[in-house]
C-alpha cells in the first residue's frame, strides 16, 4: 500500500489504433463496401462505440447466415468467364488442309 500523500506509480498510456482495412477485415467486407457504408451513414470510423456496434451487428448477421468460418473479406476473381457467358466469335479454321 502506498504511503499517504505519495504520488501514484507512473503508468504509460496505451494507445490502440485501427484502420479502415482492419475494420473491413473484421467485418468480413471489402474496403470499398465499407466506404459505401460510411458514405450512406451506416458507420462512422471516427466513433469507437459506433464501430463496435457496427462490427457486432455484422458478426451476428454472418453467424445467423451460417457463415462463421467464411474468409474475412471476399476475394473477387477477375477475368474469368462463368458458364453462362458464351463467346460470339467463330472458331478459327484449321490451317493446312482444305
């Protein structure tokens, strides 16, 4: 127990930081989707309480959908065709015999 009238022991302040990338990863969405949510006023990255409630809502929604072990952010595969997309080009004629 400290003596009466003595100063309290020095405790350094601990500062925690988070970025938009961190929030998007935890929420399971892309940074672009998070910026759209920010634009529409669904989340304010400067408000810590608002960020926590937003993340809790997102996590609960994912668990209710059964998406517990889904990857954090969706990774889009670009440049690949799906089965429904068909090329309109004619096939090349074989070279050589006619």
